């Protein structure tokens, strides 16, 4: 028997997407020959992650409740696979072609959003598809400036972040839908 899946943390994730979109834009604008300024990206990522997900204030204020164990498990798997794939990008590709490395990382991040479908809903499928597509366009067409690609990636994340931040409580309770949990 299926159970209803609630997307309780969409607004918290919306804040994260807005924040990380701004960090991507700032780190790309200041990146120069590195394409992405690693200090802004690295410190920005960890500070934001700690403030938004590590401290209970933001989630307590914005979330409608907690995710299910299944949703948490899928989120953790998605993050772990992303970490492994991003690490492999650096190890396998190397750092001679930083543009290619960053675009591969952007692609991996785009794909990683697909795993968050289970905890955040269908918007994650669209976000993942669009951001992965932007990265692939950059990989296939070297004449597209990296800064433009990074700006598009950041702006798309910000737009989706605002959509999620202002979403009303959403859940799926249609037993015919494929995203019903059967735990």
C-alpha cells in the first residue's frame, strides 16, 4: 500500500538554491583564469550549508515538517554519489583544462538534482535537466564563454529557489503516481 509523500523542506531548499546561485555567480565573476574563484565557492558553500542546513533556525522556520526516512536516504545517496563523481572529475580529468573540469562538475550537480525529486518534487527534475543541459552546451561548444554558462547556471538556480521558497505545502497522495513511497 502506498503512502503519501510530503515535500516538507521545499522552502528550505529554495533558500539554499538562491544562496548557492548567488555564490556561483560571484565566484564566476571573480574567477578570472580559474573560471570559478575557489575560495568564494568553497567557503561560500560550507558557510551557507552550515547556516541553512546545519543550524536548525532556517529549517524550523521554513519547513512544514521532516522528510521521511526514504527521502533522507535518497538525499544522502544523491549527495554521496555527487561527492564521488566530482572528486573523480578532478582525479580523472586533471586540472589542465579548468573550464572542462568546472563544466563536468556543473553537469554532475545538474544530474544530482534528479535524486532530490523524491524529497523536493518534480521541480528538481526540471532544475536538474536545465542545469545539466547548460553544462553540456558548454562542453560541446567551446566558443560559449564560461562566464555566460556560470551566470545562466546561477540564475536558473535562483529562479527555481524563489519558486520553491514561495511554494505552498505540496504532497502527492495519488496512488497511481510513480513517486508514491511503498515503505
